[in-house]
């Protein structure tokens, strides 16, 4: 049987460029491990920070070195290397805007070549926290209190900005978390406990996105669940994150030793089951496919479970929760990569069968 040519696509035009390289290195290694070595032929493609696509020769050097390349001197963006025509299935691992927000998925859709992960709609909703929360609300999933804001409210008029801060203090109170609506990996997120911190956090988040979300802080345990599949997705065992930093920020998330992961999470069986059910419900609510990681808040004092967010293209680094959860569920890293490629090649919209 001939090998399937996998286009490993990484890098991208976002602040998560380096995380993407780390994820791609792990996936490339998995595709050269065990049975995958005889099943797949890897063709890496690297997108520089300015959008220029690099052919497998340059891309492999980036994987070997593990460091990003500077912007190219040429200006020919979106000119695809000739090897793109040989790709039979794509494994996009481009995190952040222009990678997991539906834009890249739309491009791959136009290529008419199967790819790992959700389609344009689910990817866009999974990336945009406001659209995500609206979808979860429509599905009846409980969430923390939140408010939406715009860059215009923050930067245009001091009076409008003051009114926004007052509304946040009145309706949400402190502590609260301020986030860009359309960004991942905890980039641009701040915690505020005073008006001064709130103002600074809003200004900071507005520098990343024109739409923001402000969430009420809750005293809760942070629990995560991984989902794998298409039409009949499965939920993994649960994991719990604990950390000494003020919250689970970018540095804590991607620095080894900064956070402790308890897998499986020490939770009552009925709570575990309920979170797994909610994870599958949220996955289907946005029509996700392939993979996702669902984050929850468990308020132990009341037994309440609140969904925080869905990540339709979670990290695959050495410290990433998604592959660790499946490893604990009985799916090793190389088999996980293989299953994702199998799901990518499934017909996601099969024709109705006769009874």
C-alpha cells in the first residue's frame, strides 16, 4: 500500500507562531513513529510571519532548528510551493488568528483536499469568544457572567470609557478577566481587581482586538476535557490544572513546570460524567470535527459546572493538555495523530442512507 502524503502546515501570521512550530515538531516526530512510518509521507510547509509559504526544504530546517525565520525579503504572499499539489491530506497546526479562526480552513476547503480539524464555521466560532458564548447559551450550557466591549468604547471618549468601567464594576464586580474576543493561548488576557487595573487591562486587550469580552471571576477548579471524532465524538478522561501564578496565562501555559496537571482529575464520578456530556454537547453545538479541548469551571462548594471555552485546534506541544488527556485515556501520541488523519479523510457529510 502506498503511503499517504500528509501536508504538515505550521507557522502563520499570529502571536502564536512559535507555539505552532513546537506543535508541528511533535506531530512530525509522531508521523515517523511506529506504524505511522509505513503509512504516511510527511511534507512540511512553513508559513512565515508575513504570510509567505515555504517549501518542504526550508520548512524541514525550521522543524529541525525549532526557531522561526524572519519575514521574507520577497513580497509574493500566497504563492504556493509546487509540492502542495502532492498533498493528499492536510494537518494544519497553525494556532491563533489566520490559522484556527476559519480563514485557513476556508482556503483548505477551496483546495478540495481533506484536512484535520473543524471546518470554517466551527473554527471561527471556536476562536471568537463572543460568538462561542452565544452558541453555548443557545445550547443551554451554563457559563460565567460576561459583558462585551469594543475598542471604540475604550479609546474614543473618556466619558464612554468611564461608563464602561462603571458598568463592569456594577454588573460583574472584581475580580474580573479581560480578554480579546478573537485570540488564543491566553494572549492579551489580564486579571483586574481595581479600577486602575481594569483600565489598564481594557487598554491592553484593545491593542489585540477591536472586540473584547469581560468575565466575572469565580472561585472554581479548572477542569479540561478532550474530544476526538466526527459524527460520534468521544470524550477523554478529565484533567485539572493548578498553578501558583495569578491565572493560567501564556507563560504558565507554555513553560514546563509552571502548572501542575492532575490526570485524571480527582472528581466525583457524577461530576466527571456530567462534564464529559457537556463537552460533547458543546462540540456538537458548534459543529466541530476531529478534535477540540473543552475548558470548564467546577464550583465545588455548590456543585455547579460552567463551561469556559472550546479550543478547536489545541496545542500539541510537550506540555499541552490535549495529547496528555488522550494518553491517559489509552491513546498514545502517535496513534492520536493517526486517528486524526483518519477522521480528516472521512466523508463529513455522508449522503442519507436508505432504511
